[in-house]
C-alpha cells in the first residue's frame, strides 16, 4: 500500500484544523478512520485510531510521514478534561456506547480512566507526556520523517506547507475550529477531497480492522 501522512495529535490538539488545511492543500483527508476503505482512500489521516495506533500503521504503510501535534498544557488540560467527561459514560459502559475502536484507543491512551480521573489534571498531564515521549522515541528509532507542530504558532501553516511540499497561494492562516469545547466542525465540512470515516455510518469491527491493517 502507498505511504500515508499520519497526524499523531491527541484529541483537542488541533487535528480538525490541520485536516482542513490539508484539504485546502489538495490532499484526500480523513479525520478519524474506522474502515479499511478509509485508510486506503485517504492520503492524510488523523485522530482515532492514529493517536493510539501510529506504530502499527507505520508497519502497514511503510515510508509514511508523521505530524505530531502539541498544545500548551494550560489550554489542552481543561479542553481534554471537558471532552473526556462528556465521553466517559459511553467509553466505560459494557453494553454499547462508542464503537470498539474508539473505546480501545481512548482507554489505552488514557489508561485506567475513571470518571474522577477525567477531571484530574495531574493524571491527564501524565497521559499527555507519556504519549509525546513514546511518539518521539518511536520517530527517532524508526528514522521517520516527522514534524512537530503547534497549530497556535504564528507560522504553523507555513511549517505545514513546507512539510507537505506545497505552496501557499493566498495569505491564509491556519483554520481554527472546534473552539469552546465543540468537536463537530469536521461533520460540517463539504469538500471533494474529504474521506468519510465510515461506510454510511457503519464501521469495520475493531479486531478485523487491526488484522487487515497488520496484513497490509
């Protein structure tokens, strides 16, 4: 399979903003991917399951490139806490809730998550730092082509454009979306290069998806 560009940012680090920028740069982009078809069709893939499965995906798609998104902790901590507090019922329940891929990725990255830990900034910071350290160590070990990007930086769009080997033709800035705790901006995007994460709302079973990718 062809190489990909994986956005390895945790939720609430600007994944949607970068995905929109990638669409504008001419890349087929999926913000989350829950089917093998989504992985096949997209050139750029972000969020779930990438933030958790980037090492497996690197093996499935050799010579892929990685964009690691970082965010100032004083901004990320309250934002991720709000998100996890909204998600925790559907993450932790055993009789439904989110699909198995979402549950596995979040509960692995936010290990031993409980309702109280969703608002524990020390716990959340430790999860952030472990994720960052693990990713940096992996990139170094693999010699992977990677960019660390903070979407709030004044030159973030220029950094992204350079990494993607594209040209900014208009004086535009990095799009800022999902402000104030909102997480639905991607759903409202209408673009010919947008790759749907599901098949009309249906997903591949998590074990099947992992097995398919491992054999890619």
